[in-house]
């Protein structure tokens, strides 16, 4: 009997460890995704109010290697965290949401592979629209918004049961989308103040990763194993008269022993 309980407890402990690791990785990614805050400590020469964050790692900028490295590190953290979380939480919507997060990470790396040639906010001759970089940036936005929508829908459906995501996901997603749309001015010849909404968007994405991390650390009351199936210890069967099946079986064994 004790051996059976050990086998029953092992997958749940293993699944919880994976969730904790996923939470740690995503929490670190939330901080790394806002590495642009270093621009307030470094002589970048860019005005945060009127420059894109991607200008920090433009090819001709002095700190492009630093900010590119932060972007790649964040992508690796998100990928590892999403893969771990995908294996511990059930549901097709949730799985699709984690895969969208992985796609976001891949597009973020592509964003650094084809950076802006220069910083248009300080160099007038520099084009604001770099076809390859604009495409990868659009894919980054599409992937993160898809991940937010899918994981929020999964939480609302209760699979997985993540009340924190169910409550705040529907608020973070539209706010992040509005901020992203507010940054497209320079693409249509209307530069100025686009840096503020973009940095607000990055803070919201970081907040989203932090919410995921906290939600993974605080699993639902009805815990599930790594396979997504409730364990017998947490789902006792009940008979019609309110007495558990396990109790009835014990009574049967006692009466048999008495015979």
C-alpha cells in the first residue's frame, strides 16, 4: 500500500518541479524582456520618447551587441519555460498557446539577425521601414498576441485551471495591442512619441510573462499529475449515500476477516 502511494505521488512531484522551473524561467524572461531600461544608465544617444527600442540594437549603434544578446537570452528563457509548461499543463488550447510563445521567441531571435541598419530617430537619412526587420517585428507581435489569446481562452475554459490568467489575461491582451498599434506612426510618415507606447507594450508583455510565472507557482486546488490526470489521492469516489468507496472496501475486508 505504501509503495502504491509512492508511485502515485511521484508523477505529481515531478510535474510540480517542472512547473517551478518553468515559472523561474518565465519570471526571468519577464525581467530580461525589459532590458531596454538599461538605456537610462548607458550613453545610447537615443531619446526614449521618440525612438524604437529596436534602435538600441541597430547595426551602427554602440551597444547593439549588448541589447541583441539580451533579446536572444530572453528568447531562450521563453522557449525553455514554454516547453516545460507545455508538458505539465493539459489542453489543446494551452498547448497551442505555449507553441505560440515559442514562435514568439523564434521571431525575436530573427529580429536580431536582421536588425535595423541605423537609428532613424537620430539619423534623418535612415529609413524607418526596413522590410526584413519590419516583417520579423510584425511576426513577434502576432505570435505574442496569439499566445496571450490562446492561454487566456484555455484558462477561461478551465483547462488548465489558472484563475490568475483567466482574470488578468483579458485585460493585458487589449492593452498590449493598443500600445502596439500606437507605435506605427513612423511607418506612415508620422514620427514622434512612438517610443512611449512601445515601451509600455514591452512592460505589458513582461507583465504577462510574470503572470504566467506566478500562475505556474500557484497551481489550482485540484492538482494534476504530469500527464494531466487527477490522482486518486485527490479524487476519492463517493457512493450514493455519501460514504467513500475506499471506506466501503475497508468495511468489506473487515467483515471478511471476521468470517
